[in-house]
């Protein structure tokens, strides 16, 4: 039986509707897939950027922490240097005061004369030379000559040998020093410095660890005291 024009039109419309439906479904499928891929890519990009941001701020935190440590170390070093300088200044003040007190000794003839005898005799013992020359301040010449006369017999008795002593009256020690003497061997190449300043320096060097310990306490990190 032959199809009428109406049947043909109806079939054509049915086929077009089917094709359109298939096309719409395909479009929806493509859109859905595109949306899914977009969301996946968006998530990947967001995660990548999040990681980058976290790494950036983590790096910044480390830099800040390192900067803080450096600043703290610098501040501690500066504070330590200030403490050390303050301690050194205190030690210098003590030595200055000690030197001023030494200057007072020479103003007491009895004490100074006795001290000169000890310094001269010590010079004899250190040199153990048959001939020595003593140099002193010009204002101390007479007192030194008297001390020499007292020291020679003591020295002779102790070492069982004679000693020829000359007090230098041409070259003197500076008048500005606190006092004391320098004792030379015969050719002047060996010297025993027994000025009050040199004795103070020697005692200060020997007693410095004890002085620092008394003033500032013992340093637990210090293994040696000299």
C-alpha cells in the first residue's frame, strides 16, 4: 500500500524530532563533559596555586624566623660587647686607682726607703752579676744610695760573693713615674725593671683571673685562667 503525502510528512517530522533529540542529548553530554573537565582543571589550577602560595608563605616564614635569629644574635653580641667593655673599664679604673695609690708610697720616706731596699735586693738576686748599675728618678738618688748600702751586706751574706754597685747619676728614670728602680748588668744588656709601675703590671697580670672572678664571678665556660 502506497504512503500518502501526509504519512510521508509525518515520518519525516518523526525522524527530525529523533535527530534533534539525539543532537540535544549529544550537546548536553558534551556540555556535561566540558563542565566536568573544566571543574577538574579548575581544581588542579586552584590546588597548584594553593601549593605555590603555601610554599611562598612557608619560605617567607623561614626567612622571617632566620632574620629574627640573626637580629637576636646581633643584639646578644652587642650586649655581650657592652658588658665586656664595662668590665674592662672597671678593671682600668681599678688599675688607675692602684697607680695613684702607688704614688702616695713615695711620699712616705720610711715606707718608700724600705720598699727601695727590697726592690734593689731583688734586682741583685735576679741578675747575680758582680757589677750592676742602678737607675732611678733624680729625686730618689740619695734614698737609693742609702738603700744600696743596706742591701749589699745582705746580698753578700746570702750568695757568698761580692757585688760592685753604681748608681747612675747621668741618666735618670722619668720623674713622672711613681718610683722604684731599674737594675742593669755591667754592659747594660740585661735589665731588671723594678719600677712601681712594672711591679703593678706584673701583679695585675698574675692576679687578673682572681680579680675578675671576685668582681664578676667565675666564667663556667672558661677552662684556663691564664
